[in-house]
C-alpha cells in the first residue's frame, strides 16, 4: 500500500491498495468478442497452454480444472469441459459425470490445502445470469472463510488475495488426486 503522504494531492490519511491488474477484467480485455469455439475463447485456449501458463490444476479426459484469472477468493477454481458448449444440458453423460467428479475433487483439494470454512459452487447459464463467458460452460468452486467479505470489495471494488495465482496453482496441483 502507498502511504498517503507519498501520493500527489492533499494527504487525506487513507492508505491506498492499488490493483491495476483488475483493469483488464473491467475493460473485458480477455473476453471473447463472439461465442464461437477457438483461440479467442479462453476456455478453448487454456488446454493448449502449459499447466503453469494456463493456471491448470488438473486435466481429465473430458474436463479440466483451472484457477480463475479474476478470482473472488484465493483458490477460486473452475471445472471446465474441453468441448465448447454453452449450456449444462448440452453435456453428455460422461462429461456430466467427470465435471461432477472434478468439482468434488476441487472441494477435497481446497480443504486439504487451505482449510476454507465453506464453498460457493455453481455456474451461471447465459450472460443475463452473470456468465462472464457464456458460450463455454464452466462451474465455479469458490472457497469461503468467515469474514472474507469486508469493506474492500464493497467500498473499494478490490479483493485482497494472500497468494500469487502461480503459487496457488502449484499447491493445488501438487495436492490434486482423482480416483480413476
């Protein structure tokens, strides 16, 4: 944080927590311009990257688990089918089963690594429902701790994350095991 005395203008006694990385999300810089499969869809592109570069925690036969690039909380994972489908009802039986298994494993792994008090698990179907990338289905697994919602997200539009995404990915990937 930057001490107020070091900022331009009149000091006001407030500390500043700068989060310039959030501007990419606000401006929609990584959001596809269309709903087609391919390089512009981040969920289609991520599996082509290394696990570290793509923030992939685990890969299955039909789905993968990846850290959210714009997390609500530290450890915010998503389970994503490789196939570019928009709606939950478009998944076949095997994809649905593996998505469920990966979601369960995400909960087990997050409990082992960071001991959250609870979870938000869900998916937003369609832009009107809050899906940032509506064209490629993804399920969120968000770890929660008592007191993790405070004035910063509400007043300051800022989230405080205690660990770098790469470090979080490494810890979760090392702890991830899926029974085959």
